[in-house]
């Protein structure tokens, strides 16, 4: 997805424009003649690199979600064992 912004607007609001762009989005700068002049690509990542991920908690949460949605009378381990035979 791309957003078109005039060069004049970019001069005044560059920080706001960059803050509103999501990863993967670009801003195309449009010159006075109405033609594209440049493309701005933000370099911010999806996740904050300072955020430490607790993988044990992530796996436990996922296990609880799967367990609550599990509909079979057999466990996943039993089903896998049958498939390997």
C-alpha cells in the first residue's frame, strides 16, 4: 500500500507521515507538476526490538488455546502415533 503526499506537505509533516506508515507501506512524494519524485520507505520493524519475548509463556498460551479448541476424544499424541504406523 502506498500513500501519495505532496512535497510541500512532506516538508511540514514528515514526522507525522513516517509515524502513520506501517511496515511495508510507502509514501510517494508528488512534486509541483503532479509527478512522483521520490518514495519514502520507513525502516521501523513490526515489533519493538527492545521487547523481550517470553517464549515459554507464548508456548503455554498457544497450548491452552489448542487444548480449549480440541474436539477429538483422542489426544494429539495418540493421533500422531496412529499416523506413524
